[in-house]
C-alpha cells in the first residue's frame, strides 16, 4: 500500500447507507466465502439490506464513522464509548477489493488515538472467521478471552479484549 494515501473519517449520514451497505455486503460475504465455501453468505442481521446500518449507525449515541481513502468511501466502523473506559468495537469493515493492504490496521490505530482514555477494548467476531482472528489478535493486539457457543458453526463467537496501557503520556 502506498503510505501516502490519506485516511479520513466522518459521521455516517442517511446518504451513506446504500453505498456502505454494498461495501459491507461484499466484505462480509467475501469472509464467509473464504471460510465457509463458495456461495456462502453471512453477516449480522440486516447487513445486506441497510437495516443494520440504519439501526446502529444513524441517530444513536455510539460512534459511527465512514472511512474514506483519498476521499473515496471504502468502509465504516461502529463503536460504543463508555464512561467507565470499557469500550466496544461493534464492527469494522473495509471493501473486500482493498483488503489485506494494511488499511484496517491503520484504521484501528486511528481509533486508538481518537480514544486515548480507553482502558479496554472489547470485540466479538464469528468463530469461523480466521482472518478476523488474525487481524484482531496478531495485528491489533487483542487476546481471546471467551468462546461463546463453541462448536456451533452458526453461533460460535470469539470474545476478544485489548487492555490498554495504564500509563498515559504526560
């Protein structure tokens, strides 16, 4: 990836729902295809028709941001930032056509810098999604703390935590 590319973020608005739904559908369906086989699709309820983004990204108190690369819409992320410092990554997705180029890691780094008072990040990802596990654990520093519904291919979820340093810069 050309490191001169400029990532920017802005709040998701209604006009973003349709193009973000197409990107989200491609990203989630590509992950399902890789791990579950050709013709397989999978994602959270409403991921492929706009309902998910309307419910979780619009008119909510959580952080919901579209991701732009050199001004082009390439994905989004949704967070819940809490007063207690335990924050949740609802989801992050990058268009499948530009995955595996270090962009996700750059986005995660920007999220960490935006919320420096976070004590712990919490995320969940499907058990089948080995690529997600690699991203969160090996690239972003999360650790696996629990497996929900182990062995159930349709319901298995990995719960991941990332403890942030208690030492803040002066």
